[in-house]
C-alpha cells in the first residue's frame, strides 16, 4: 500500500511542477505577493492630505498649522488664501481635510478673544474621518496648552482661547455603509468578471471546441467581443440588482448621474474582462486559469484603497496601483454615489480607467493570435 501511495505522490508532484507556469503560480507568486503586500498593508491613518485656508498668514496661524503637521498624521498639500477652490479639492478627493483659519486670527488671540477654527473632513471613509477628527482635537489641545503656558509665564493652564468646529462632508453622520456598500459592489464586479471569464477560452481548449472556432471565418476581434459581451451584460444586470438591494435595504441613494455611473461601470467591467481573457488565452488548463485569476484578484482588492489607504503605502507600491482598474473605479463610484460629482471632477480617473481597459483588451486579442499560431 505504501508503495502505491508513493507512486501516486510522485505522479502528482511531477504533474504539478512539470509546467513552468504552475511552478510560478504555486511557489513564486505567493512569496512575491506576501513580500509586496506586507510593505503595503497598514491600518494606520497617516499622511492625511490636507489643505489650509489661511487668509491671516501670520506666525500664530503658521504655528497652529505646525501643530497639525508636527507628527506624521497631517500632510499639507495645498495652501489657499481664500475658500475658492476648496470644495473642488474635496470633491475630487485630492485632499481629505481642510483647516480653515479665520481672518484676524493672530489679533484675536492677542486680545484674549475666543477664536474658532474649522476643520472640514471628507466623510466618505467614515473610520478614517473619525480618526482624523481625533487627531485634530489633539493638535488644538496642544496648541491651547502651549499658548496658555506662554501667557501665564510657563505654567500650563487647561483652558485655551482656540475652539475647533468640525464638519464631515458628504457623510455628516459618518455612516460606514456609505463607503463600504459601493466598495463591495466594485469587489463583486471584479470577482465575477475575473473568475468566470478567465475560464472562457481555456474551457474551449480543454473540451476541444477551440479547433472548430479556428477553422471558421470569425476574426480574432469578433471572437474576443463574442466572449466579452455576455459577461459585460451580466455584470451590468448584477450591478443593477446590487444597487437595488443597497437602496431598499440600506438606504443608499445615488447622489450623482446615473448614466455616468453606468458608462464608467461598463469601462470598469471591460477592463476586468480584458484581464480575465488575457489569463484565459495564456493558460493551458482551467485549474491554472482559476489559480491565476485568484492571484490577480487578491492584490487588486487589497491595493485598490478599499481597505487600506493608498497614500500610506510605499511609493513603489503606489505606482503599481496605477495599473489596478479597481482603484480608479472606487474613486469614481464614491464620487458619483456619495459625493454626487460629475465628469468635470472625475475625468482623469475615467480616462485612466478607459486606457487600462483598452490595453488589457488589446493584449488579450494579441495573445489569442499568438495562441492560434
């Protein structure tokens, strides 16, 4: 019995590692993914992109900003003399927080008057917004303590003249479902597209019907479109049903343009289908295609910004996320559904997503030609 089991073991290991691609999938890809993701994944909220509106522009106002940026929590990326352009920065997601310092800030502090500073945060990601507000409270408390100590000759006082008013935009109550439910829709679309479509062509190879396709007058582009369109229509129907459930059960309203949402969703699904077809035309077996699809799926979700902020990742990883269609669709999805913005704000994300979809589909067509040869 032991001899027979040993022979089966030898056979299975030989079959598993005979193909170079299977060796890469089984051994190399998990190690590479673990190394990259270990650097990239962190739950810390750091480097919060912040705009400062400071019409006062005095040493005291700059000291307040320094309290915010003294650690690694807030990073000032924009300085504005007035409120002009502030809303567009928040709508586009280029900043996550805005510190608004009032006119005559320094004069009111010297006069001992109570001064109000406003902090606006992007409430789309409710957990990060709550943590951001916490950090802001600590910064204002430290500023008050220091100012009080200076005024009392070095003896710290608990009360201070500075008050922080906080406001969360787009999601005033900081409800997590406004962020996670649209994100889950994006996850489901990439899951369905990658897993099902990745086996579309390789299945034909395994059952032998690919030879019948090869002798027909159908062109490569026509064949890829024929394989793509059914999954595209299925994805659109699935998205519609998911948004209907989100509306009925969770009260999620689409604040922006419905036609724009569907147009960008079609581009996103086409990009996912292009990746899946590229896997399908290069794989030899359905098992190989399925494993490769899952190895693409996990980094696509983890490096999309859905769970872990991209800004906290190493710079090299941040550049790699540019190739991830889910990163751009999440920004578009939250922009349309939660913020209610349109193409004027989201054009750059839509353009990158469209380019990625075109590249993946073109590569699938090219690789299918090589497979036929």
